[in-house]
């Protein structure tokens, strides 16, 4: 019989290296400090539009939703059940998951590379902007990164066990991997890339290929699909709407996107810039150096091979997708950065050379500075009030806008409230007194979960309404105020001028963070048409 190839373990440090940056007490302090900081920020910052949108989902729990799988709605429902319908109630599950992930990262890194590397990995994750975004804002990315990272660590534990323990551990760890991968898929569709990374490792790494001859990885696949099956069922009930939307939205090329070499180069540079912002430039550069160094080895160990596939699969896929798409959001491949951190600390811990440690310290300083700037835009506004970034403005002005809209509705006979898009509808739903469900006007730019919510009121049947939309006035905009009317209002009510918008602004430190147009429509003597249906058909 031909002997099985032994599992190649990651190279261990040639020397003991420096003392750990953090002892057990230091790690505990880091965990508590970051958890407290996240909870404080969560309580003080208003919800960003996507968070409010997912909170609206949580009020009507379903097997799945149009935009994403249901995990984010389930976690928000749990959070608000404990903490109430408040910002902290929505966000504390995110802070908890990221804190638990910090502990898990330290644990798996210590097992693979030693105590010094574990302390470095904990600091790297705690300081990175992407980790703070995951812990401060409740979106599908938070549970997706959490469960996919735990699934990755499960397979790493199995592959690092060695030939003697691998068969015994496979019976427990492969089913656990399937469960965690299923939960990751219940969070976000793109977590399928982790399954692809594991499969590629099994196919291209001879020492672990033997697992494919056992039932355990196949059982893991069955478990993952079983956990994910409610999403399949929901899509089957709704003509595969979510699958079709996400394929068009995040992967398939767009016909109207310019395909010239310059346009493609600019989109790739924009994609790269997004990744530099998410991971910070120095840490991202160290990740590329660590990847290059690992690929140059004559024999790549199994653990490193899996980390390479887990890092490169999403990064390269979305780089390819950027060729035919107008924009790739910076957070889409965010789950690539947990395995990248492990690659970086593994690279540094090989020699603990002065240069590698020095660059790692520089990366941590830059990452911490980036995290502070991203989470405290008030610092930048104090220096230069006109400094603008759309993401900076997102957690400001919504409570004030809701107060203005509520006042307008009451002074106009408690008129119905509609918005131009789902984000404004979700924010007003959260911040209006009593939290009534506000809907966007029919004919929104793209389908949303609001199209699947029943009952949905029809704006054309409202005797009077308050219409709210984002105000975007360009410097060369020569339109008169009475011309700045949403065309859908004119179409719905068949009137020439449903009202002159009231331009409302919210300022923070002399910086305009929110501008909205508030329109009263239709005219007071309007009579609702009798030919329109009172309910909408199922989508």
C-alpha cells in the first residue's frame, strides 16, 4: 500500500522571539476596552440607513428576505428584545460577535504560531477599521464574518492536528464546519467563497486530499445546505427573486458599463482604494507581501494553503467582477481580511526580524489612526468643516429629520408620510414617534423588501401626504424650487404642481450632514381616484 502523505504543518519560529505584546491580563483589558468603546459608540450614534432597513425586517420575521438572507434580522430582533428598539438594542449583538471573534482569533493564532503571534493578531484585529465597522454597525457583514471565520478556524484546527489525531477529530470537526458554514450562508450569500476555499485546499493539497475519501466533508456539505435550505424555500416561493437580484447586483457585468481599457483601470483602482480604506494601506501591503512570500515557498504547508485560498478567492473574484461593473463596494470582500491577518502574523513570526516587526508596528499605528478618523468624523470637521464623505454623514441628522417631518405631518392634518427611497423610509420608521411603518413611494429605483411587505398603502389613495426625499443641489443647478418636484407625484395625482418642497438641513460643527426636501401633496381639494386598487398584488 502506498503510504499517505503527512500533513505539512506551518513553519514554527526559528527563535523564541520577543515577549508577547499582551499577556492574559493585557488581552482581557483589550477585549473589555474595545467592547465598552463599541457599546458607547453604538448608543450615541444614530442608525445608518442600512441598519434601519434591517431593523424594519426584524419587525416581520421571515425565512429570508429580498436583499439578503435572514440572519441579520434575527440578531436585531434578539437585540431589540433585550435592549428595546434603540440604537444600542440594534447594535449590541454586533459588538458581542466581534468581541467573541477577537478571542477566537487570538486562540487559533496561538495554536498555529505561538503566544507572540496571538497577541499581534489580537491587536491587528482590534485596531483595524473593518473590525470597528463590523462591531459598530449591524449589517449582514457582521454575522457573515463571524460565522465564516469560526468555520475557517474549525478546518484549520483539523488540518493542524497532524496525521495521528486527524481521523478522530474529523468526525466532530467536519459536521461543526458544515453547521458554521450554513450559518454564514444564512448571513450573506458570498460566504460561499469559504466553501470554495476549503474545496480548493482539499483538491490541491495532497496531504488532506484523503478527507474526500471519507464521508465527513460530504456530511458537512449536506449540513450546510440543510441549514441554508429556508433561503432556498423562500426564493422558490418568490420566483428566485433574491438570487436573481444578487447575481445582477453583485456579480454579473452590466451592459451599460463602459468597457474601455481606461474605464476598467479606473474601476480597478477604485476597488483597490476601497480595500486600502477597509484594511488601511500598510496592513494591506503587508498582507500582499505575506501572500507573495508564502507562494514562493518550495513546499506550502496545508494551513497556509487554506489561508491563501480563503484570502485570495474573494479578493480576486471581486477584482474580476469590477471589470464589468460600475462599482464594487469596499466591504464586499471583507471576510478575506481575517485569514489575511493570520497570514501576516505568520509571516512576521517566522523570523521576528527587526524589519518585519517594525513594519507591523507601523501598520498598527496607521490602522488605529484610520479607525479613529473613520469613527470620529467630528475631529475632521473641527479642522475643516467642509470636508465631506458620504459614509461619515450617515449616522447623523435622522432623528432631527423625523422631528421635522412629524411636525409637518401634524400641522397638515396628520397627513400620510411617504419617501423617495427605502433608506429614508426605514430611518423615518425608526425615529418617528411610535415608530409607524413608513413606505417608499411606488416606483422606486430598484426592488426592495418593501415590495414584499403587506399591507402596503398606496400613495395615490391618500387624501394628503408628506413626501420626503434627499436634497441634492448641484452648484450649476438652475431649476426653480417649484420645478424640483418628484415626477412620480405628478404621475400619481395627475396634477401639475403638488407643492413646493421645503428644503431642510441639519448641521454638525458647521458641516451639513443631512439635506431633505419635504413636500406637501396633493392639493387640499384633491379627490382620490376610484379606479385604483386598494391593495397591491403579490410581487
